[in-house]
C-alpha cells in the first residue's frame, strides 16, 4: 500500500494524470495539478477556504446559462482572458489588436445593409461607426462585422428578457472595404454584480466598471478572426477597465454632429455622433 504524504502527493497525482491518452491533455493536467498544489502550499490553504472556493465555483456554474457566462466574466476580471488573447493573437503591429469577447456575445445576429440601424428605436443618441476594412498591404477586405453593445443603462440583450435581437447585427463591408454601422452612443457600465464574481469583487477596492465601447467580431476568408472593441475617447474608466480590455489603438473620437447628412447617404433630423475607424486584418499564416 502506497503511503501518501504532503511531500509526495503532487508527484503521485502528476503520475496518474500523465497517463492521459492525448499528449496535450497529459501536459495540461499535470501542469494544472502541479500549480494547484503549489498554490495550496504557498498560502497554506485551510479546509474552510477550500470549501468556500468549491461553493463559489458551484454558484458560478449555477448562475450561468445560455445567455449568461459567469465563468467568462470570472476569467475576464482575473485578467486571464486578456492573457490568453495576447498569447494567441500576436498580430503584426500594423493590424488592429484583439481584446476579450466578453460574456454577452450571441450567435446568429440579423444581417443589415450598409448603415442599417441595429438600435431599432432603442433610446439613445444616434451613432454612426464608419471606415474601411483592409489587409496589412492595404487591400480592401469584404469582411463580415458582427457588432453588439449595451444599451444606455449598460444592459446587453443577454441580460434582458426579450425575444428579438437588440443592439446587435451583422454587416458586410463593401468590395472597397467600406462599412457603416448605425447604433446608439454607448455608455460606461458596471459588470453584473449580482453573482459570485460581483460578490468577490465587493471584497476589494477594484473598480467594477467598463468604459464606453462597441464590440466587433470581424471574419473574412484568408484572415484571422478579429475580436475587438472600439472605445470612446475621453470616456470614464479607460484606465481602470475591469476586464483589462482597453488598448490605445482602439480609442476613437466620437464627434458630435448637427442634424443633416449621414455616412449612409441618408439624413438625420436630430443631432448624431460620428466615429471613424479603419480595421486592419491579419492574414492567416501559411499552413
């Protein structure tokens, strides 16, 4: 019979998990065991603390559903999401940088034409986001732009009891790379604080706000998918984004406009806001 001690338990557990049939699984699990055990030893983890962690993880799973991804939120506020993004999307410096997906993306957004209004009568100041999509060499790219954002109260569709698409849509850039999105000006907002992640943050001095932004997911054949945001220049919380997602290259001027012609070729009867940004996509690496 094998005698298990504090000194040999880690090696024994690593040996067992090293038997995983897939080499990558074996690598991941043995490293996870090693680091978890090192953490427990470093902080001299108590049984009460261990049980509290188990209960927190259980609650995080229980509050998650098809619309709310509390584990993604946990990963975001711990900085793990941005670390993984940074490691896996090391684009050319000239390419638009990637940021976190966030917990509120919904698949299957409706397709709208050039300048189509994804706000659909949601209250807020009209915002037109326009520019081009191109490759590193300047070639136009007819990419699909999947766009979503929170409303003026900081709520996403995924957080509301609604049956129709709300503040989300897909746009296709034209052959010359031009795109035009119509929505409303976003505002900074607090992440959901009514769950396990919020309860943990409330035990700290961490700001739980995000700066005003619009989410984008760009896809095109032959190019790396780009998950990113555009942030409003001068917005609150740019320097303290709770999910570490802000990058200077993604901060854009939101310029107030008087009633009149709009970038989609139409006209606005009320004051509106213009944001201009050119997305630059990273070509896929040769296989």
